[in-house]
């Protein structure tokens, strides 16, 4: 076994190990990209739900004001009947 044969053998082993390492990194990056996409979809859904909750709060306030107006009108009608 001479130096050239040993060098070529070690070079092949080193290249194979390097590509095995690169392939592992590539797999982990694909997993990270997939998780990032999943988190972006989840964040988008949370934003939609948050807007819906804000709208529900606004609707609840509107309903409360409408009920107060109805109560005031009923009180006025009761006062009119009491005056007669």
C-alpha cells in the first residue's frame, strides 16, 4: 500500500462522511421549515380568533346598550300608564 492509494481511500471516506453530514443537515432544515410553516399557520389562526373575540366584545357592548335603551322605553311606558 503506497501513499497515493491511502490518500485516495481516505479522501473517499472523508467525502462520504461529509455528504452524510450535509444530508443530515438538509433533513433537519426541512423539518425546521415544516415546523415554521405549521407555526405560521397556527399564528394566522390565532390572529383570526383574536379578531373574532374583539368583534364579540364589541357586539356584547352594542347589545348591552340596546337593552338599556329598551329598559328606558319600558320605564317611560310604565310611567305613562301610571299617570293615566
